[in-house]
């Protein structure tokens, strides 16, 4: 008994000490954050703005002072918000104390479309005639694509440019499911609706391979066109050298005009000093430059609401990395009823999810559109359910490298009976009041049940293509022809009428203001972000889970794991992009 009491007492002491440590950490982080936010009020001397996108570029940067802290590793885990990056480059254009931009980003931790938006903003900056200098020890595809805007582009003497084209690798689980005796019962509509392929095949179907190849070629050609234009290199040569893996030394990169010089970093910094006309080089990061004050503008009463819809689409509440039907529809409603909000921009970065949740959000966009202009901006991906919630907009804006389309529907219900029986010796027996009360994962579906589910899939698809047709002003037949679950690049999507114009989030906001016929306005961000403490506690759990995936499993990418879980645990009927895509 005494030992039991001692154990309880020790546990309580441990809990109290842990809580005390967490509180101290929170206070310390808040203090440091407050100091850092106030550390840079203005620039009194010439600086180069340093662009380093090694930290994850997210749709919306957290206002939480603890967001840059990894509680499991006791270290910074910084994120950069896309709009923040764009705003900083815009601010630098008119800042006399920003002499130029220094791109030093060995990796670009952003999707292709986000990278394109940042690159286009750098091209705008270039018109100021302020220099842009880029240097990396070596360049990957995205880092070179970004850096190719530079007036002077340098590489380390031992460096290479890893520009070998693009690929998309899919992981297949049919063999594993067969070994585990899991019987997946599949329902789909759409020739290209291949979201279920990882669970039913051991390689891509011909139709899926076709669409992925066409999409990759479209995105790759856009990137090559952009590089060729800036570096004055033939597009054919770029393709040829990618096929030959020719850029295998700094010397060859220089000879072929991919770079302007071969230098070590200290020599590049000496070059920056010369451009500054100073003996000492002063660099300022994007994070710190965010805190630099600019001349105060009059605060307009007119508002444009930017509503962020990022992640998989699910019923219920969402967060920064998921789209909840309740959270997102309420955000649109809030913007709709606010008289000061003159227009709405819906920023979509989603491969889809629940058909039901998508329809709930779509309905709210219809109501909003009746009251004020609604413009949709596509991020890296706005496909399937992501396109469903966008299709009613007055205008849809996307980058040529955005991924969209995937107008199709599927459903998937596993039969787990044999899995439990063969692996664990577990069996099931059921008592029911009606014939189909036990319809679910513990037995095989009957022919009638399968017919009813397939009927539901067909009805959802018909609804989907009807709403796309109404929103885009084309016939249902035309939508069906470009639908069937097929995925398109933004470049090709414009040709077939799925989007209206090329551009990023800034272009969408400008267009929304034009449609609302307002010159002066300010933007507000919705949905409202979590309070810092709640987000910090959530991050504790999420970080622990993430570390477990990376350290213990080490078999599957965390993003892949989450995407697969969403497919398997999602609604019976889903509108989701047909693959988990990581472009390399």
C-alpha cells in the first residue's frame, strides 16, 4: 500500500514539474518572440534582403509566437508564409535601404506553384534596377528555377546543377493488403479517377500514366521556358542537357551560361560589398525584414477577405492544414455578412476529400457570390474537391504550374473480416433489426449494397459536373469530356476553360478589388487562427507524432501517410486527386 501511495505521489510530482517546465518554456519563447518582433524597427543603413526558402513555405504564416519552436527538439522550426514573402519583396522595392536581393537557398521548401509566385515577384523587383545576386554550393531544380532570375548567378567550384527534369513517384500497397487479407471494395466514376490505384494495383494504369506524363511535361516545359528566357539558353539545349546529366561540374555550368561565375561564398559576399559600396556587408532575413516599419498608410474601411482553404476537405472543423466544412463555410459566411468586406478571395490549396463537405462549402460560395465579388486563387494544388469548392467563383486565377481538374468521384470500403480472422483469430457475429443494418467493414458487401453505393457515386458525379458547368458557363457534356477524373496543369486548364487567368494570390486580390470597384482597401485573413496556447499544445502532439513517423517507421513519408489515412478513413464518397504527388 505504501509503495502504491509513493508511486501516485511520484507521478503527481512528475506531472507538476512537467507542467512547470512547459510554462517556463512558453514564457521564455513569448519573451524571445516579443524581443525579436521589436528588434528591427527601421533600417538606417544599406542592406541586402536575403531570400532563403529552406524553411517550409506555407500558405499562411502563424501569428503564434510559439510557431517557430519545436518542443520535442527544443529548437527553432520556422515557417514562412507565402503572402509575407511577397509583401516583403514588394516593400523592398521601395525601400531605399534595401540595395538589392541576395538569393541563397540551397533547397526550396515550397511547392512548384508557390515557387513560381515568388519568382514572379522577384522579376517585378528586378524592374527597379536593384541587383539580384544568387549563390548556392549546388542547385536543385527548384532552387535553380528560383535563382535563374538573378542578374548575377554564382556556384561553388565543386558545385553542380541537378537539373534532370521532373518525376512523380507513386507508392502502391496492393501487395501489402493481399498479405494482410484486406479486401477493398472499390467504387468509382471517371476514366482517370485513380485515387484508389495504390490500393488495387502494383503499378500505374495506362490512363493514369498518360495523365501524369502530360501534366509533368506541361509543368516542366513552363519551367524550362522561364529559365531559357532569363538565361538566354535554348529550350532544346536545356532538355538535351537534362537527358545527358551534363551539368555535372561548375566549369560546364559556366561554359554553358547556366551561371555567371564560379566563386566561394566569401568571394560572393565580397561582390555584395562592392555593390553596396561598403566595407561591411549587411544582410537582413525575410523574417527580420517583416518587422521593419514602413510609412503608415491610412487604414481603409474597405476590406477584402482572403479565406484560406488548405489541406484535405473533411466534414466538421478544420485547421491550418485541413479544410473543415464548418470552419470554412463559416469563414465565407462571416465575410459575406460583413458590410465592410467588399470582395472575397478564396485561396485554395487542396487535393480534395469528402464530397459532402465540398458541397457544403460550395453552397456558401454561391450565397457569397450573390452579395459581392468572389475570386478564387489556386495554390500548388486545387483539384477534385478543391476544384468543386472553387467552380462557382466569378473568376479563377492559377499559375501555369498549379495542378487542377480531377473532376471525378470514388468510394472505398474495406472488408476487414479475413484480416482479423487470419491474423488474430478474431471473428464477428451480428444481431440486426433490418437487412442492411450491419453494412460496414466487418463483412463483404452484397450485390444490392454495391449497386446502391455505385448509384450514389454516379449521382455525386452528375452533381459535380453540373455545378462545374453552371459555374464555368459550359455544358455538362463538355465538363464530362474534360472531367473523368483527369488532372491538368494550370497552363492546360486555361486552354480548356477551367481557369480564367494566370497569376498568384496578389493577382487574385487585385482582380477582386477591380470587380468590387474599389481603389483603397485592406486585406483581412480568415478563418481566424487559433490562440497561441491552444496551437502550442496541438503542436506538442503533432510534433511527437511526426517524430514517431520519421524516427520509428522511417518507411513512408509523413505527408504520404496522412494522405493515405485521409483516403481510408474519409467519407464513403470522395472527390480527391488521384494520386499523392511529390514533384522532383
